[in-house]
């Protein structure tokens, strides 16, 4: 079964950090790029925030998150990660990973004091 499963979300205070994980199965994870997206609270559209190449050598970030988000992957474990530092209330939303046409169900991130 082809699937992506996100984990690592939760509720944190402003300024805190989280590391989101994305585990892939049933697909050639190591040969595909991975993207992270988010659907912010109150918004309908998903916003791309970061991407990483299949080898992990190349990474890209949306301007709005540069310097706070770090994407990485471990192909030996079929895992991708998104570390978020300096969390802000406006980061609250559901975070998704994506590989080709496969999406995970998302993980909730809530930032509040």
C-alpha cells in the first residue's frame, strides 16, 4: 500500500521547536523528491513550504519560512523530516508531506501561549 504518514505535531508555545516526520511506504521513496506543505488555520489552500531532492543534496524553502524551517531525509529509513524553530502562532495549521502524487493525511501543529 502506497502511503505517507506524518507524525511529530503537537501544541507548543511561541518560540518553541518541533520536528515533523514523514514515513513513506509502498513507493520508491529514495528515488523521489519530498515536499512539505501546510494549510494554515483559517485558510483553504495548502502552501508549499519546503522541498528536498531524492538524494537530499538540494533543498528549497518558501521565503516565508527561510531561516526557521529545515528539511532533511534519511533514505535508509524511508523518512523525511521538517524541523521548525522559532514557532509563531501564525504557523498554526496542518502540515503535510508529499511525494509525487501521494499525500499524507497531515499532522496538526498548534502554537499558542
